[in-house]
C-alpha cells in the first residue's frame, strides 16, 4: 500500500533552469492495484517513481509505504519495501557479476548482509526454478557473467530479481522501452504473469497509451507534476486511446501536444 | 596451448638463462659492490670519491677490481632487491651510501662485509653497537656535523666568548641531537649554552631577539626551520653586534660569518681508503667508525665586520673559501 | 641470477602482493582510485617499528599497524563521502597528511629494527639460511590473507561491496548502503597495505618515512600485470592474479638488476616499469586478437 500526500519537488531551485517537477501530487494505491502511468515528457513520471524509491527527496509532503512514513528515508532503507526495474537493462543488473551473484544480491534486498557465503546451495535451486520459467535456458548458465546476456535477457533477470522477495510495491520504469518489439512483448507478458501470480502491487510507467490500457487495473495520467486523470474499474473498461485524449482535454481544457504518446 | 603457455615457457627460459649467465670474475680480482638509495649530487660525489679512494690504495676498477653499482631510484623495495642481488653475488665488500641502503644491506646480506658511508647516526640506525669497536662485519663513515670543530671556530672568531646562543627547532630530531651534543662540547670548552627555540620560521626573529644581551655569539646548527629564516637572525646579529656562526657552509654565502663543513667527495675518498683496508684483510668489526676528517672552512669577512668582529689573517689564510 | 636474488624477488613480490590486494579492492572492486596507499604503507611500518622499539611484542605491534592502516583508509573514504571531495584528491590529501603523521609517530625520519625482535625472529631459530626465512613466512601470510579475502568477496557483504563499485544505483536499489561499503572497503584495503608496510620494515631492518614513494604504482602494475598474464574471470583467479602480477614484477626487476650482459642497470628500472605496465595494458587486446584469428581459421 502506498499513500502519497501533496508532494512537491523542485529541481535546481533558485537557478534559471528551475524545474517544478511535482506540484502537490497526492495518490493512494491500495494493496493489489496494478497501476499504469502515462504522461508526456516532463510530466513527472520518472520523478514520481524516484520519489517513491527514495532517489529523490521531496521538498514538502509525505510518502507512506505500507503504513510507514518513509519520506525521510534514503533508497537503501526503502529497498525492503520498494522493488524496482529500470528502463536501462544495464542499470538493473551488474554486468561484472554472474547471474547467480546478481540473484543472490537481490534475494537479500532490504535484509542485513553478513559474512556467510552469498550464493548458497539452497538459493541455487530456487534460482534455477525461477529462471526456468523464463524459457531462456538461463537456468544452465548460473555462473555466466551478466554482461554476456542480451538486453532482453537482462531485463527478464532484472524482473526476477525485483520479485524474488516480497515487497510493498514494484516500480517498473518503462522497462520494455529499450527492447525490440518482440522482446518487449515477451518481457511485458512475463511482467503481467508474475504480478498476477504473486498478487503484487505495482506501478508501471509506460510511453504507450495503448499498453497503459491493456495492462493493469488502473491508469493514471500525469501532467505538469499533477494527476490529470485517474481511471479504474468500470470506467476504465472499454476505454480506447481516443477516449483517454478526450478525457485529458475535458480535465485540463487543452489539447495534448506530445504525439509520442499515441504511438505504439 | 595459448599465449599464456608461450609466455610461461619464455619466462622459464629467461629464468634459466639468467641463472646460468652469472659470469664469475677472475679469482684474483677483488669485488666491491656499491649501492645508494637515490641519485643525488652529494651521494654521487661520495660514490666517485669511494672509487678514487680505492684507486689511491691500489684497487683500480677495470684492472684488479670488479665494481658493481646499483641505485635504488629512491625506492626502498628496489633497495631491498639490490641488497639481495649483492648478497647472492657475494662480493668482498658491499659499500652502502645513506642510512636506508645500509640498513637494508645489514638485514639482507648478513654474511658479507659492509662499509657504510654518509650515515649520520650509525648507532641510532642500529648498524653498529659501538663506534670504536663495531664488531661483526660492519663499519663505516658517519657524516655527523663536527660540533667540536664548530665550537672551536666560535672561540677563534670571538676570543672572549662565554655565553653561546643557539637557535633551533625542538621539533627537528637532528637539531635536538646536535644541540645536546653542543651542550657537551661547549662545557668541555668552558662555554655555557643559551637556547632559543623557534618551532616555525615565523618565530625565528623573536627567538634571535631573545638572545640579545644574554649571549656573546649566536650559533645556528643545521636546522631546516632556522636556516630557512636565516635572514632574520642575520638582521638581529648585525644590529646588535652579535657574531653569527653557522653549522652549514651554504649559510656563509647568505651572510653568516663562518662555518666548517665538508664535501661528500672527500667523505667518499675516506670511505674508499677504509674499504681498501677491508680488502687487504682487516676485519670490519675491528675498524672504528670514523667521522669526516677533511673539513673546510668558509668565511665571510664583510659579514664579520657588520657584526663587529675582525677575522684574524691566520684564520683567513686557512679558509677554503672566502665569500666576498 | 643467484638463488638469494631469486628468493629476494619472491619475498618482495609476496609482500607487494598484499599491496596489490589492497589496490585490487580500491581500484577494481570499489572503482575508487586511491593513492592513500603511498601513506598507509609507511604508516604500517612506522607504527610497528616504533612499537617494537618501544618494547611491545611484534604481534601487538603488527596488529596495531593494521588497524592504523584501516583508519587511514577510513579518513580518505570520509573525506570523499562526507565532505564530497573527489576520491583521487581525497586520497592525495590523506597521503600527504600521513607523511607528517608518520614523522610524528616515529619522532624521526628513520626507525631502525636491526637486531630487534620481529615476527621473523622466532623463525630464525629454526636453522634455515636467513634468506629462506622471509620468503617462506610471507608465503604463509599471503596465502592466509588471500583465503580470507576470497571468502570475504564471496560473502553477502563482499558481494554487496562488489555491486557498490560496479553499479552503485542498482546496489542502493537492493538495499545496500553504498557509503558503508566504501568505508569498509577502503579500511580493508589500506589495512592490508599497512600490513605489507609493517612486514617490510620488519624484514628490511628499518621503517623510513620515504618508503611509501611509488607504492601505488607498483601495486597497480601488479594488478594490471596479473590481469594480463592470466584470466581473472572469477574472484579466486583475480586474487591469485594480484600475487602473480606482483611476483612477475619483482622478477622483472631482479632480471633488470642482473642483466648486466644486456646492459640494463638499476637506473633503467623506471623505464622497465613503464614498458611493463604498457605491455600489460595492451596484452588483453593482443590476446583477443589472437582468439579472433583462431576462431576464423
């Protein structure tokens, strides 16, 4: 469960390039929601994710994750509750470490780390089972370096890493955007399956309105650091891209300038 | 088989060839190996002196003397390897220039006679336990300042001197040693020492002023802090007619009256003669550690005049260098 | 090359293998270019030599030298993390500060240990020739330290440290405190270097304030050299490569010192070092070129 209350974020405050990226955004995500987020460039999608994960501190307002106020906590102290898959396949994994070492790193997400062996035998069995369902043959390559894997493979492993341990929320930051269409579809399908199986609460940023409607149970649109609209349930069913645009115009009284949202 | 195997094989071949290629010198030739910590004008002059000193004693490089020389390039780990190289070659004598080189040889080539030189404090460096009878295989030359000569020089320049002022930095170990030696020597010559401390160069002027009225002459040991601010002392000395005598010859050019010192070529010559004694069969342990014998007098008559003393013609005649 | 010179190269190589371990942690694991080493090596020597001379037993003295080295590493890490000073600059600041501190610890530029009881003294009673003692003792030390280092780097904390250097953003997202890892890693790295300095002083008979000059270059040359001559695919291999590189480096110097017949002298060492490091850097390229050719044929 996530509760965001009236957060403001300003970058480069007091300089000519000052950017008021979050302007009093409030959002409640109950357990089990799978929220997709759209918005044009600069709408605040990444800032929202970074504020939840702790990479950005909010100027005012508060953020609660699973009933705990984490507003003042840094990333590593939120990691136990917040799991994340980055857009860049390079960012979410360590290419110098082996596949099993990456997974071993993730299996301790948010836990204290001691001096015991990082890759334990019982973990290895678990890694194999999880890797097997990817259908990529990675279960036989546990000791291969991450750097040897393709972008799609790495992103699939990133997703496994993020979902190895329970969490309050899974953040997906355009995690299929850097992949070719076929791989992107595969990773997206995988995401959907895992979220459903493990009944996770998730927030997925996407650049495609179509995808935003096809996946998940609720869709947000951000605009200028605020929520432009928030649809779910019956209201969301049967919506199409053009309906979303109409909704946006109705709520904001202006036309959407960014065509990139229509693509894909 | 890949690059690694080829590399390994060639390294092995190299090693074997190196082990095999140690060419023995003619049996009758003596072998002197010399190591110094770093290339430096003073140390290089010392090394040339050693070679010339040996030649004067009949051991000529290229004729009847094998001469090996290595510099450690200022690197102590290399110095250790140089010492081991010499230990393996087993020369008749190893000459080590400077304290760290000498210590490394003493630790790494224990079965070979060692003559050290340009070592300030052989006792403190634990090279020998006794300067007069070193014992074992080690002896050499110390380049410690000849404090007794300094005190005599003060008496020659200022005949009626009773109280000798000294300015030094108590934070410099060498100075502390020198000043404690000065106390002993001064007492032996019927003088009392008046100390003035300067812990940084900014304090030197005040320290010099504190001696006015309390001392008949000022002596400056080889103290980095005070020597760096020597002009302040000179000013006070000239204003108050306090003769100023230095422990290093360079200061004479800057305006102190006199100093006795030595040059490192002469230190080397003296070392070379000592090495020759070892080559001729004397045991290093029976040879007393020597201090530098050939001292040079530097004088600055103009400075003397400004500080209210006149240098005797006899003194001027014995000077190695007169600063105009 | 004589046996003594050969053993001497092995002995020095093993000692500087410990330095290479330290450099491996800072430069390779943490990606933190650290020049503190030039100060922590003599620091280890200064602390242990001063304590031994003051009458403490060599074990306590060496232990304290290790702790002092760790503290020096912590200072560099804190300058970088808390005061936001660039890592290279932070390490240079600690390094020059250590010069004064080492002088203060010793009270003079050189503390002699000739004839004092050191860690090696009990071994001298065994009856081996003196030039065998240090190499044998150091083999033991290096093997123990290497095993501990490998186990550490494979532990949960060690893995977190490796992730910190390789991808700090990802490490934080996994709940790793990257600042803690940098503090810990820098402390461990400089502690090992100080141990090397301490052992060097004890085997060479003195601690000297100038003995840190160029230690970082030698450590780096060893790490790079090791990577060039063997595979470093796993942690085990990477750690072994540090020692192999260091010993190769010392053998090369011994070769230069003993290669009178080709005219090399000690003063050419810096050139030999430069050529060696350059070779080590291009070697991986040559290797991959060779591999590519093999694949084609």
